[in-house]
């Protein structure tokens, strides 16, 4: 049963999400000065970080002190990434000029044995385990601790977090985590528009979250941006296009049936029955 504290936290999360989006619109419309926008944005982002920390801790549940200690570092980094996710909603993450080098690569020349964040993220990707998503989450979180705008790490951190909570019972906390995953994928696309996996998984996650129309828009965006063969394989393996079309067709049919039934004139003395389902 939800406590008063849980309800307050849920209300605050809803307020912060709406406020961040409103700030962006008001700033774009010229209703907020740059100074006021930045002040309010920083305040909402800071409060959002605290709200996300509470959400993640609730969603994680009580799994024992030893497990909590092992995962504490990963959760702490996840909160930092969560701040980045909320910042995306406020329009803070705009991809900078990547120049000739890849996202997260070293800016200087010379011989170095130190791996770039992108190389580390790719190594995490190579050993991802669907059976043990937490290990992968911590691996990508380590990369994000050094490079918060790394598109590879953002993408797969969000996806493995999605997998981790895929079978969780619906709750305010789980819904908040899933919303954060969507924002992280938006951040990945903003950080590196050429990283096809980010666009592909953004469409997949939207469909998983029950928004077939938005999934179609994301899939069209994916197709329009010259996707890699590997990312396209993800879409094909999921049979995403076919599933989206089927879902939209079913929704359209249901809507048409309901509208027709509701608007059909009735013969006096007769009754009508709403369609099943």
C-alpha cells in the first residue's frame, strides 16, 4: 500500500518532469531570460536527481545489506546518469561538434595504451548478459562516470536497465525507471546522431512501453538516418515494423468500431451493446 511519503514522491516526480518540459517551451518562446532559465533548470535538475535516487532505491527493493553494499556504487553512478536523463528533458544535451574523432575518443595524438570511453563501452557491449543485466549496468555506469555523454554507454545502459525491470510488477518507481530509460536513449541520440543502435532501441523501448504511434515515428526516424546493418538487424529480429503495424491496425479498428457503434442512430425501442473488449 502506498504511503503518504510515496505519494508525495510520485507527485514531486510528476511536477519535475512537467516543469522541465515547460521550462524548455517557455525559454524557446522567449518568455524566460537565459539567466532565469538556467537558474530554474539547475534547481529542477538537482531536485530531480534526488527524486530519481529515491525511485531507483524503491524499485531495487530490499535485497539484503551485502547485496546493497555491492551495488551501491553502481546505483550512485546510475543516479548521476539519471541527472543527465532529466537534463535531456530540459534541452540541456545538445550534441557538440565531434569533428573527425568519435564520441569519447582522445582529442590528442600520440601513442597511448589507455582505452577511450567508447572502447570501454564497446567491451562492455561485447560481454553483455541478459541473464545478469546488473553486471552490464555497472560496466556501462563506470564508463558514464568518466564520459556522461558517451552514446554507446548511454544506449546500452538504458537497454540493460530496461531488461532488468522487464518483469517487475508495475509501480510508480518502476514506471519512473522506464521513463528514465527513454530519456537516456534520447540523450544517446543527441550525443551522437550517427549511432544507429540508439535510434533503433529508442523505437523498441517505445513499443515495449505501449506507445505504438511514437514507436513508429522513431522507427521512421531510424530508417531516415542511414542505419547500420547491425542496428537494422535488431529491428528485424524484434519484427518491430510488423508488430507496430499490427498494433496500430488493431487500435484503429477498435476506435472505428467504437465510434460507429456510438454514432449509429437507434431505432426507437431498441438497445445497443458495446463491442467486447
